[in-house]
C-alpha cells in the first residue's frame, strides 16, 4: 500500500505545472490507434476534436475551478493505457506591449523608420512578394480596410468564433497585416514590406478579445496548410509547449511552409512556438539598432527586426503609430520571406533561414550575438550579379569582370549579355559574342545548380575568359546584363541585373 502511494505521488510530481485557470483551458488528449475518444470514460468531457492526424485528438473541457481539478483529470487520463498523451490546453497571447503614453499618431509611411532600417527600398526594386500566400494566424484582419483589402484572400476563416468571417475586432491582426501587405504608393495609409502578397487571414481569438488556446491554434495551422500557405506568421506565444501544437508545426514544416514566430516580450528566454526547431524565431530592435530590453532573446532567435515606434494599418481604416513588441517584428520577417519566395519559389526553409542570417547586420547583446534583418541584401543576394572593374574606361583600356552567383533552389540557365551603342550581344560558352538582335539570346551556362553562393572572375586572370580589350570600341554607355532563367518554369528568377559602364574616347 505504501509502495502504491509512493508511485502515485511520484507520478503527480511529473505533471506539468498548471495554472491558474486562465493559463490552460482544459486538457488535450490523444487516444492510441485502435481506440476512439468515445471508448474512453472521459468522452462526456469532449468538446471538439483537433488536428488532422486522425479523429482521436480531442479537447477535454474542464469546468472552472481550482488547478487541482485539472491535475486530477490530467492524472486520470495519463494513467489510462488507451491514452497516448494528455497535456494542458494552454492559452496563448499575442506578443505586443502597451504603447507609451502620448505616442504620436501619424499615418504617413515617411514615419515608418523600419523601411530604411531593413533596406526595404532595395528589396522592392526586385520583389514585392507577388502572389505568395502569407497566412496570418491572429485576431483577424480588418477585411474592408482600403490599404489591405486588395491583398486579402476571400477564403480566410474564423476559428475563434466558428464562422467563415475572420473580421478583426481588436486591431492586433490588422496592425500585423499592414506591416506585411499594406498597399504602397496609393497616397494613403501605411506601406507593407511585401505589398503584393496574398493574405490568408485566420482568426483564432474569441470575439473582441485577445484570448485563444492551443487547440484553436492547431486548427488554424492545419487550415493554413490545406489552403496552400507558403508562409505562416505567428505574432503570438503560448504559455508552454504542447505536443499537439508541436505536431501541427511539424505538419506545416513538412509541407515546406516557412513558419515565422515572435520570440515574446518578457525580456527572458524565447517563448514557444518561436523556440521550436525549424521555426524562424524573431526578436526586436529599436531605432538605435539595439535589442529591445523587453524582447525575449536566446539561440533560438534567427533574426531581429524593428519592433518599436511602428506605423501600420489600424482597425477601422487609416494608419498610425501602433504598439511595440515582437508581434510587429515578426511580420517584417514574414514579408521578407515572401519576397524571397516570389524570386525563387523552390527555396527550402533551411535556405531561407540561411539567407536571412547570412544577409543581416550583426547586433551584440549581453546574451549573445544576433543578426538584424536586411531585406534588401536578402532579396538581392538571390540574383546573379556582374561586377566590372570600374565604371568609366578609356577607349584604349581593358576591362575585368567578376561574378557573384546565389545559392539556388532549382536548376537555371545563365545568360550574360551587353547592350552596346551598336546593339545587344550575348556571351556564348565558347567566349564568342553573338549578335542577339540576329540570333536571339543564348545561355552561357545551362542547368546550373549552385548549392552555395559562388564568386569568381569571369573575364580576367583566373577566369574562364581573358581580360577584355576595349580597343576599337566606340565611346558610349555599355550595360552588362546577367539573368538566371528557371529550367522548370522558363521564367527569369527575380529580375535581370544591370551593371552599366562608360567608355570615353581619348
């Protein structure tokens, strides 16, 4: 009898700490294969089934009461041999912090300091995320906001209230949406980092509250997978990690979706789900480029992004200053990921993560060294480039040309050409220049697949072709062109990169 009592006490000590009632809403449990929730004596507690693994993942809703009641019920489920696992249905929160009193309210994008901080204009020259679907799992979105409506898909859903209309009622999701996809250059409101994406709004909060739970988040993740999202933004954290949410995240990652999540604002370690393997965790920097004191930090942070004094779309129309927090750093990274995928849809999530971390600016904090988002460098790094040894040359001079090639997700054909005062010419594999106006453009290399970035010399010592003599060439403007064309789609990857030089007569 004493041995049995000791065993029960030991099992109780292994249970996760459960809250106060507001931290967890009941229990999520999974019945082992071959059984069904209806076979279990707890079936009278089941309110809904979640996930897409099978019908045996269910929510056991506990009536309000002391934490001890949840502990007892959890122990009962864990002790049943038919139950594979049981865990608290933890509540979550959206990751913002209150705005300082008297914060300015200015709807102009000119006050969006993050645009210059992440080199957004450089990225916009190449990509605006055209047609990449970004799922926002949040409080919904203001569906009629003029700065957002052109980019919102019509098939969003409201899991928080169980209806097909993901209309925001508190503003958090609308703020997040604007940083991703507010229409630029329309003379009103704010400007998003990727204003040609397709937003899939998925509301997970209940009514006009910031309340949601793990089970609802799982339903939203699975919905985003089914609807073909390429990026999921999670500007939220959960009280603790659950196997149910982790399994949903694994399904999203297995589907090739890039999942971006806010690190949290407690000033401590990175919160779940940003700390989960494979997730792109985002913490925040201020206008001085330093890690925000209230932002969570640690090795799970992949990248930092602006998260204070932000300007975005607001509920009810218009734009202005919004709250601070990693909630609003995360969408800038999610939007940048969309820009990358618009350039090269075949990029893997590992390649995306490496790109973000390899393109940013180093930020050192007492907790470690991090990388701050540089969207411009991230996007441009996906393009091949030619670098001439100068910009202006004498007609009797010589020219060397270097190249830079990105890591690619799929095979491409590479084209090199020069627009001259006497017509366009393309470089052939033999080193001969062919008149493109007569024979068309032909690739200098076919089926190139670079698994890593590559740099070297194209014309000059150590390169495949000798230094170019400019003798006899007429003066004028010469524009070097390089392009990568996808073997599978036949489309240019990103854009054609131009490198102009001038030849000056002596």
